[in-house]
């Protein structure tokens, strides 16, 4: 596995690959501190692509909280070992200057409908920062396929739409959420949870599953389902729900009454003590 740090090195490596063989390239963009959730994206890419590329970049543009950015966990050595074991061909780890240069971007990608909902209000500028970096990565790597986790469902939806609207020649692949044994969605932020926090954090997934079950048993009213789920999450005294909504998967707009068989997403962000966790489940999706 090659580990590269500059765009020039990356361009040369890509040219060399394309000269040597025709084949499908796949990109897995990450912020590092890799876990089995990231690994599942790499493994799917490995199955479907001839050349698998992973990017590690903690993108300052997508953090609206400086403290959160500064304390984001980093361990490149461990990450490189995980990539190697997953059969990755190329790992790109640029620094901030290499990735962003030193001028503040003046072009902003946004989507009033998709970025102003769910995580949007709590994280102003976040998705704009994500779109800027991901579009830059698509230009630099020019992958045929790009792998995103459905754990960040809003991000996945926004990227798919960005690719459609801006005509990027890349296929966006959504990968299922990987969970800990107790159901907590894997996240690089989970290391910040104390043992006590953790026992409260697991209530998030339990609540989502209860919402799904109540719907399957006949509850059609979103407001009722939301109340039941919030009660479960708030039964952990460390938990504070930022939002919990039931939305249409492509538009992310709230659904008030659920018709039988209709696909929907239950999406939530919860502060467990001071760690912000997100999770969602997709229901009735074929
Ligand atoms: P991050 O490093 O948090 O930016 O995540 C990089 C990619 O991994 C994103 O597409 C995430 O959605 C995905 N990802 C993170 N956690 C998980 C998980 N538990 N299961 C599946 N994908 C994940």
C-alpha cells in the first residue's frame, strides 16, 4: 500500500495505475481514527473495485466548533495498518495546507432544502464544508465509485444529490451502518464516552428500534412515535436530544403520517454528556 501526502504524488500514482491497467477505482473518504465502520466501506470497495483509495483528512471547514476540531482523535499509524489489512492500494493523508491552500474558499456549495434540516441547524456550515471537500476529492482522485456510510444519512443524501446536480462522473455507494455489540453505531467519537456515558448512549439505538417496532405494530402518527422514542433516550440522564425526526429518505422533509410500506428514515442527534452522537434507521426500503 502506498501512503501519499501531496496532490502531485497522488496524480502521479493515479497516472501510473491507469497506464498499467484499465479498471475501476474506488474512493473511501474519511477523517481517520478508523474503526470497523470505515473498514466495512473499504471491504465493499475492495470487492467492487480494482484500485481502492482511502483519504484521511480532518476537514476544518466542516467543524463549527473549534474545540471539537482540535480534539478530533488522530492515529495515522494505526489507520495505515487498518487500511493495509483491508487491502487498500493507496492511502492519501494530506495536511490542511495541501488540501485547502491558504485562501478561504469563496464559492459555497449548499442546498437550502437538504442542508437546513436535521443536523443543519445545529451545525451551521457543516454540510457546505463537506460538499466543498468531497467535490475537491472527486476532482483530485477522479474515482469511478465513492463509498459513504448511511450512518451519516444526511451527508449521504446530500452527496448523492450534489453528484447528480453537478454531474460528477462517480457512482455513490451507500453502506450499511456498522454497530457495536450493544447496538451503538460505531463512531470515532465513541472513544470520548465514559463507561457511564456509554450505558446511556446505547438507549439511542434502542429508541430507534422501538420506533420501528411501534410503527410495524400499527402506529402511523410520527409525532406519537417521536415522543415514545425521545422518552426512551431521555431515560438516560446524560442524554439530550438535539433532534429526532421522521423524514422522507430523498428529500429529508418530515413525514407527519406514515402510510403502510412507505420508506422513511428515523434520524436523530443526541448529546450524551458533551459527545454529539448521530444515528438513524431506514425503514421499508427495498
Ligand atoms: P468519518 O471518518 O466519520 O467522516 O466517516 C467516514 C465515512 O465512514 C463516512 O462515509 C461515514 O458515514 C462512514 N462511517 C462512519 N461510521 C460508520 C459506521 N458505524 N458504519 C458505516 N459507515 C460509517
